[in-house]
C-alpha cells in the first residue's frame, strides 16, 4: 500500500486520464548511478545519477530501478499521477542496501511558445536601388563583425555590441554594461556589471573535481580490501591507496568513511579524498557520516578552508 501512494502529483482540478501529460525527474541523493525502467522500458541507455523523462501520458507506471553498484538492491514501486502538465521531482534515499523513492516537489510545465512566422521582405522597387557605373546593386552595410580563428585554435569574435574570446586562458565575454571572464587554470570566474554609473565586480572560485570516475565494480573490490583491514590505521592506509590512484564520487567516499570507526580517521580520509572527488558540490553532505559534534565541526572547518 505504501508503494501505491509513493508518488502523487495533485492538481486542484484533475484532468481526465486520457489527457495526462507529465514529466518525471529522479535523482540519487548519494550520487549512486542507476537505470530507470518504466513499464518495462529502459529510460536511460547507461547508469547515471539523475534521469529526466518527458511526455509521460499514462496515469500509472510500474517503476524498476537497477543500481550500478551490485550490492544495492533493486527498487520496485508504482508511480501514479493524479493531475497533468506537471514536472515531478523525486529523490532516491539510501537506507542500508535498500533505497526509497521519495516525492520532493512539482512544477508546472511551461508550454512551448511558437515563434511568429516572419513575413518575407517586400521586393525593393527598381527606382529605389542605387546603381554604380558597373551596374552592381548596393545595399545597407552589414553590421561590423569580425571573426578570427588562427592555427593555434584560439577564437575571437568582434561585433559592434561586444566581443567573445576563447583561448587556452579561458573564455571572456564583454559587451555593453557587462564583462564575464572564466579562467579554468586558476579555477575562478569574474563578473563585472555596470549599474547606475558604477562597476560591480563579483569574483568566485569554481569547484572542479577530477574526471574519469572509478567504475562501480573496481571500487567494490577496493572497498572490500578496506573493510577487511584490521583497525582504523590499516583501513585508512588501504583507503588512501585507493583514493590516490583513482577518481571517486562523493557516494564512494562515503562508503570508505563508513568502513572506519573513529571520527578522526574519517576526517583524515575526507581530507585525502577531497582533491580526488569528481562531484565536489556534494562533498558537504558527508558531514552526517561523523558521529560526534566535534567531528562534524572539524569537517565544516576543513570545507571552509577549501573554499
């Protein structure tokens, strides 16, 4: 009965079933990759941590979720829409080896607005054309736009209203009243806006992690080695070897931290894994792994030092 009421999107005035059209977004809070299956039809070709499905025109679907991590159990439930024209968001929350699929929110689907058809320009009468001595026809000059693409791969586009530059130094866009610069080498962005005669500049660091995340099967082998080690010192040593030579997701770092017993060991592991984690925006969620308030406070201090 619980599964039957798991997913409900309500409208004040429900439409008929034949008129139902909804979108669905499912994502994993832990970053676990999964495959979503609706009524036996696979919705994503390979496991990912977030899936969006559009134009669902049935009221009810049988949902199956298979996780890339073989240690996680398959999730089976029923999805029921009581309404239409909604985009419904659900999160997958882990409880041991099992997951629950929990409703978060829904938003109205914005209707697509067709662009008005532009009428074809009327032909210019012969009497209004300006003809030179060589019988060529002149027209209004085109906007001043210059594009350069030298052999080094850099691109520069210059127009009357602004410039766009792409090089090994990053991307810079400038125009009337705004200037944006992205510097991947220094992991930073700079945005300047001219408002009421004043320039306002905002500088912000970019959180970028490693690439080429370790596969679930390879990680599981390494995790077993950590779990089988005797004592936190041996577990930390085994985990550090795994971290130093691979790129991990926050969910994988969580499993390594959970294999240890003491908060001081968990903190050391988190510090070592930070620069070897791909989804750094989720790294702060590891705070709940710590058992004591002191451990959580030290973890927050570490994150603050990295920002």
